[in-house]
C-alpha cells in the first residue's frame, strides 16, 4: 500500500475545502416565498400587556387584516410593503407595513399594532415583527415599549396569526 506524502495532502486541503460550498445551503439563492395577498383572522392580533411599574398584566384579541405586496429583492429575498388594519373590539387603526420574506418562510415586518380597547395607552408604531409564513398563513411576534399617560411604561407583545384570503 502506497501512502500519500503529507505535503501533497496539505496542498490538496484548500481545494477540498471548496467542495460543496453552495450559497443555497444558507438560503440566499432559494427564491423568496410568495406571500403577496390579504391575511385575516377572527383574532388576527393577540396583544399581551405588562405594566412595568407593578407587573399588572392583561391581554386582548383584535380583528384585523394585513395586505401585503411583494417585489423581488437581493438574491432570495422578497421585499414586502402594504398596510395593516386593526378592528373590533380595539379602536380602528391602520399602519403602513414593510419587511422581507426569504425562501424558507422567514419573515420580518415593521408595522404598528393595536391599542387597548380601554384606557389611554397609545398603539406602538414601527414595531419590529419576526416570524414565519407559508403560502397560506402568517405568524409573527413583536415586542414594543409604550409610554401610557397616567400609568407609565408598558410592554406590549403583539402576536399576529392570520390566513391568506383565497379570493
């Protein structure tokens, strides 16, 4: 049996290291998932609230919808735009929406969120949502700090869960 000299192995190592090096492994060349459409749900928004100074907690659900348009972007990333709408029992609001979607369904959104159905707390503007999407559903979460008149700082956890309209 003949052995390969160590010098030959060392010279070949850089060449072997390049084998299988493919951008598709990290998802950059996978086409972005198409998520354009309108998403809604009986309770599109779940909002969990914590008042920072005394840990008082509350939660509520709001109806609503997300309308998303999508364009191509850098390799494997779709650029998202559109708007979010909040409905009953929360005060009606709408916000612009922007974000990205990748081929693996990884989603980022920047948009607002509902304000509580009662009390003086405002809604969060430009909350950063992170989540997942499929061709039929979307799920994302954001955490925002809001200053409420009379009651101080609150932490709002916004959870979006919706299904894509088929019409």
